[in-house]
């Protein structure tokens, strides 16, 4: 056993990404409290939801906690509306950073071996989805979220396709 729990990035709010206005992905949707970002992945879509203010899950104010519940439902429904997605998996892993971040993984439709917890093992070993496909899927989710929940779709910056 470790002598103490290792410190996470952002334990001191001044060292957190939110203090520097840096994000770990491309923002596809936002409102006054939350950001939804698309991450590169081997899955049809992988998104990350984070509050804009520095909070972790255990200290989320009641208003934001209520919003988080509604966002979990709305984002899950939007991810599952993608024809290439069979189910949306949702994960919160708090060991690396003290700023709340919730992942949404779109499990490919009809791929039985990806069902359940093996999805994350597969995701790490799959070739990345082409950026144009990943972006189209993320902005599809963002548009549905804006209708179902509110907030705004963030216009994507074009990015080049990777060279073969």
C-alpha cells in the first residue's frame, strides 16, 4: 500500500486546467456552467463533460448536481441516437485530476465483444476514427443536446485529416 494517496492535478485550484482556461479536447457544446468536448478515439464517439468552474464530484453544488443529472440523461440519449452506436457507456474516473470530468463512450453497434467493461480495453487498441467522422458524430450529439437541454453548439475549427 502507498503511504498516502498521490496528489491529483488540480488539488490546488490554481494549478487546475480551469484556472488557465485550457481544455483537454475540442469543445463541441457549452453553456454557462459546462463544456462538452470531443476526444480522439477508436470508438464512433468519445466525449468529456466538465464543469467550467473548479469542482469535483464530491463538492458539486446542488444546482450543478441537478444539471449534471439532466446532462447525463440528455447526452446519453444523444449518443445512442447515432446509427453507429449500440449503447452509450458513462464513466467517471477521479484518480488523475481533481476537476470533475465525465466520459461518454459510444459503443459501436452490433460489436458483441465490446459489450460491457471490455469496451475501454478495446478503445485503447483500436485505430482512431477519422477526424471528420469523429467530429460529425460529436457535433450530431451537440446539436441534439442543445435542443434537449439548451446551451449552444460550438462551431468546430476545421482540422486536417491525418496522413496515411
